[in-house]
C-alpha cells in the first residue's frame, strides 16, 4: 500500500518540535534566573548577619572599656557592601545587647545577654532574634 503525504505535514512536525524546544528552554531560563535571585538574596542576608556580628563585637569591646555604654550606629563594610549596625544596650549589671545589621532591605538581629560584675562581663546567651 502506497502512502500519500499531504503538503505541510513536515512543517507541522517541525512546529511541534520547535514549540517544545522553546518551552523547555524558557523553563530552564526561568529556573536559572530564580536561582540567581535566590543566591543574591542569601548573600545579602548573610552580609547583614556579618554586619550585626561586627556591631556586637564592637559593643562587647565598648562595654569592657565603659560599663555605661548605651549603644550607637556604625557603618560597617563587608566586601564591597556597606551596611549599618544599630546597637542598643539596656540594663545596668544584667545587660541585654541588641545589634541589628542592615544591608539594603535585609535586617538581621543578634542579642547577647550577660552580667557585668567587678569589671567582668560574662555572657550567658548569644542568639539571633527576629
């Protein structure tokens, strides 16, 4: 039996394969862009954490030198990025120190609780808070 091919059948098959290839390529590009954005957000959030840690280390050093230290705002550079560490200290002998690292729209906060007795500051807890 002899087959009869209609005109345009090859074009139709080509269009189906091209459509499938375009859909797969678009999906792969969307996943790649999503991963790039997610990686960038993670990096910026981590930089905010590093800024908060820098602020906390600064606060601990200042309390050691001056038990009446109440906090400040510092500009901190991490790599090529500059952020702000907003430090607050509350309490007299039992102190709570909060250091908030801000880089862009990302905020990370650390809290240290400790006691200042006889010129010695003893840390009882160090944690990240919301």
